[in-house]
C-alpha cells in the first residue's frame, strides 16, 4: 500500500495588516514543518488555554476565517513566523531566543486590555482584546500584523542583545521600540500586495501615508478614538514623521499623543522616522525599488544590531553601525543617502559622519585569535581600551563567516536603599578573513551611573520581583547576587 506523501507547504488564512486595511484575509504559504499539525513549529508555538487550538483540514491547510479564536491563532502565528524568517535572512544567522531553547509562545488571547507584551520571563509574546465603542467591535490585537511583528521584533532583538533590557538608561529600550516598528515596516514591505497598495495609494510618493509607514492601523484608530472621538488617523505610530534627535534629558517625561517625550515608544520614533526616510531615499523615484530597498536596508539594520555593544546602545551609535554595515555589505553604496538622512535628523552631524569615516578607515585591521580576552590585552593600546575591565561574554558567527566577540564590564551602583549593577560593553566584529572590521563600545560613564541611581531611587519593595513573576509584571527583579536589575518585559 502506497502512503501519500505529506505536503511540503501548507496554505493559511491571515491578515497582511488588519481588518481596517483588508476586507478579507489573504492566503499565505508556509513550509509544513514550520507549522505542524497544531500550529507548533520548531521556533514558535501557539499557546491558548482558552480556546481549542486550530487544526488543519484534510489537505493540511489552516483556512480559518474571522471572527473565530482559531483565526486569531493562525494569523498571529503567520506574522510571527514571517518576522522570524525575515530577520534571520537579513541577519545571515540563526537568532536564538534570550530565554531558552524552547519555542517562543504566541498567545493570541492573553486577556482583556488595550495592549500587547513581550515577556522574557514567560517566554512569550502576548496579545489582548478590547471593546471599541467608536469602531463598534471587539478589537483582537492578535489580528494586527504590525503589532505581532513588533512584539516578535522585541523577542528577536532580545535574542541578539539580551543585556539591552537590563540597561537603566532610556536609549536601549527606546531602540527596542523602534526596532519593533522597523520590523513591522520590513515585514509589510516584504509582502508584494502591500507594496502594490502603497504605491497605488501614493502614486509612488512614499512621503504620503501608506500601509508601509502606518504602524497598527485598526489598533491605532481605536486607541486614538478612545481619547478623541474626532481623531480619524489610521495608525498607532507613523514612521513618516519629522522628529529630530535631541538628547533624552531635554525632553519631558510624558506629553500629548504624537509629541516627542522621553517615553520609550515616543523617543524611539526618532530612529524609526530616520529609518523610513532612508527607505524612501533608497527606493528611488516613484518608489520603483521599494521591495529591493527594504531588503537591503533591513540587512543593514540587522547587521548593525549584531555589531552593537552587548551592554547598551544609543540611537546615534545604531546609525554609525548602519553606515559601517553598508561599507561591509555593499561597499558604501548607500553611504551618501544614509549619511544625508542621519544628518538631517540630527542623529549624526556632518562632523560626526566625517569622524566615523576616519574611525572606519584608521581602525587597525588586526587578525583575530582564539582567545578574545588575550587578544584584547595584547592590542588594548591600539584599540584604546582597558582590557582588564572586560570579560568575554559570547561569540556569535553568521553564515557569511563574520565573527563577533562580545565583552562586558560591570560596576556596582549603590543608592540609599538599593544596590544595582550597570554594565559597559564592546563588540569586535571580524570579517570572513578574520580581520577586525569594527569596534562598537559603550562605556560606564558618569551619566549612565546617574541614570541608574535615579531609576533605582524610584523603586519601592512592591516594584521588585523576588522570584518568578507568576503573571505579574514587575519593573525590576532581584538577582541571586542581591543586585536589583530592570525587568525583561516590554509592552506595546
């Protein structure tokens, strides 16, 4: 008896954006072994104790339709998988999760509320629902592809740079929020139907609002109308913004919607806006090269992230590493466009771009060895670092043969009530031939120590987790060494 061969690919019904943009879900193709027979692949798994998990039909397909809980499961799984695959392709490497070797849980029905979370402690991305009277419906956040891509982006960046979530300063978390929005943009730009829609809606003028630069249309509209029923803007955040970089301490803690503040989501819009303007510049007249430009810009972003210091980052340092990635990947083909945008957005002044060029050209092309700490001691004078302060954290290799050494330094920070820890770090990136190609560094400065002290001073006993969170999200957690660290969770 001949057994029928299992399908290599399956079809799934999913929103490419959300129901505010699309009248019907689209049919999406995925490899069968990444989906399994219960929406459970090697890297992602639907977790939904409230509802029966979606099962495939006789042909192995998941063709659920809204409004059903099973459709929410399928559409959120599809976007999370698309975000993971895109990021790994752009980064030229497998991206491991920060928590363990198990799959990332995708929870489409976590509870009631106007939010979504990535929680490392729970090893999951979590989506809520809420009733919107202005929209006359219950909004299932898990149906919003931009939000799912954003939260998956958090999980991916946490895998690439796990220490960022422990940084007491604001830049690392603001970049986390921007990275999530950038991944939503890149996922949208990887979908031909959305690219066609964007070009059609704008006539090729990508500086007009479109499905690529609008982040979270339905969720955003419902959120806006909850505060102002007359607000008809179709986004939670918009990458087509005009925010310029200013030091975080010069901004207020909070402010009206669409203003620039120190709040993570707000401040991250500075980089997101610059990123989108880079995409427009690279897409060419009429946006004719939009898909290809998104692919190349995405590679620059993912390779820049890999080069960042492991301890923390700043938005200007991300810009510098993107310029470096362009030199390494494309021979500087996009340097003029990138540097112009970064200068216009005040991320890097003209003088700082020139300083980056000198740093890149004058960096000693040292040949790597087998011992990172010994290498650093041997070449500390040439690299301008104190090797005794650093310990090897980990080594990461990509598929093209690049190797990145991450090293950390640590310093205890004491306040009147609590003791915490602040970390410095550096990443040395070697090209496939083993020559040093870049060094990204974040020192423990007086300003960063002051940031940590201020953050620690605002914490009370009720804010600190003493063990497993148990479903409660604490701002900080007490480590086994007795030092308080920021908690590794993020909300949209």
